[in-house]
C-alpha cells in the first residue's frame, strides 16, 4: 500500500516517452482485503514483519519520520511503540 503523492516535480516524462513505457496507477482496495489478510496473519500463514526495519518508542516519532523520509539506514518501515 502506498500514499497518494500529489504533484510530482521534475518527473522525467521525456525519458518515459523515449522508452515507450506505460505507467499505470490505482488505489489499493484496503477495506476489501484487510479482513482476509488479517486472518492469514493471525493464523501464521503470512508474516509481514520482514518489512519492519526500525522499531522506536512513540517518544521518538519525529526521529522515525526523519529516518523514513530520508531513507536513512536502509529504512523501509518504522513501527512506533507506546512505552
């Protein structure tokens, strides 16, 4: 799942055209698939924890956001935990 990015500045559209690339987009049907996916996770058939690269206390949320935003330390997903 991703987040809508709005306007993308400096996108290399000429390069896309020169390579005859097709760009497809769409929204993820989160509400449709979430119950089924959660059932698989609870049953142990799916382990999504491989995407979690950083675990931080809630008090370090700003630091976690900065690490994610700037893709420092090979960050993929930050999980914040309450104390």
